[in-house]
């Protein structure tokens, strides 16, 4: 799920690009005539290299490998799902608002989120056989469609739409956290279990949340594109991968719950 730190990183990268001095022909010639091997500690430190799409893809692959490893643990030991969810929630909030991306914290989030995901998937699978495969295929399909719209149709968000998405995602996140703790302490299904004219409110919430998560993928793709365009430091590829992973996990969970309502 896209976060405020990505906006700061892109702005910093763009500012750095605008402030980069232009070297004269003589300065370039002197630079190329310098010895190849020098003590790096003797002079100014070389700036971090710019982030590339390959960096983001590699980091995303690493995080999903860790997520899947944690999911195996959660699937085998479902009772770990709740404590893992609480730890992942804390790590997710810390990562989202941390000034600098932390590789260790992001990897830790992926591991604990994987345990939660495996546990909750195992519970749903025991209740609705085959639902996990359906949810995974649906998630991959939505991801493919949104990526195609972004890449081939040129779908982009303007500043107003970006602000709307940030507010909508933030509002839904607050609702989900409150509803989660309310359901946990009351033993009910929370707001999702309320029925209106015989239909669970969870179906309406699930449809809205699924659409919102799918639209957030465009925001993730756009922020990654802007980050590469403005040559932000490579370290922010961890944050891009983190944002993309959070959105996909969110989309999967919403689809999983939505399918369960229709299976009922």
C-alpha cells in the first residue's frame, strides 16, 4: 500500500536532480584522467546509485519468498496467526512512517505477515475447500489487469486523484484496525457481520475494499515509475517493494473474505 514516505523520497530525488551541477568539458576531462583506483575514504563519499526497476523487482521477489516461507509456518500452526498479525501491524506502521527505509524491519514484516497469511488461509481452507486457490488466482488476475492498464493503456492518477486515494486508503485502514479489535474483544464479526435486508454488510465492504485495493496498485506502479524517473536512491527500492507487497496482501485478504461470503 503506497505510503507518505514514497512521496518524500521522490521529492528528494527530484530536488537532488535539479540541484546537480553541470560539469564543464575541462572538468570532465580531468575527471576521466584521474587514476582508476583511489582511496574512497580520502575524498567525498560517492552518492547512492539510482533506483531501477530491476531493484524493485528483485526486492519484491525476496520479500514474497520470505512471505511464503512464513505462510507455510502459519498454515501448519494456525494459532500463531493472531500474534503474528499484531506484530506485523506494528512493523507495518513503523515502516510506513519511518524517515529512512529499514531492510531488517521490512523483512521482519514480510515474515510475520506471512505467518498471519498462512494461518488465516488455512482456517478459510478448512471451512471452504479450494477457496485459497480461488483467491490466489483472482489476486494474480487483478494484478495482471491493473499492470496492463498501467503499462499499455497509460492509466495514471492526477494529484487530486492521488490525494483522494490516500485519504480513502487511510480511512479504510483506520476502520479495519478499529473493527479488528472490536471483533476480537467482543467475539463477534464486527461491522462486517451486520445484515441489511438479509445481506451481510461485509459483502458491500468487501467489494468496496477490493476495488480500492485494485486501484491502489496503480498508485504503487506510478510511485515506482516516478521514483525511477527522478533517480531516487536505490535504498528506497525496499520501500517500493514493501508498498507493493502490502497492497497485494490486502487485495488477497479482501478477495478471500469476499469469496467466503458468496460460498456461504
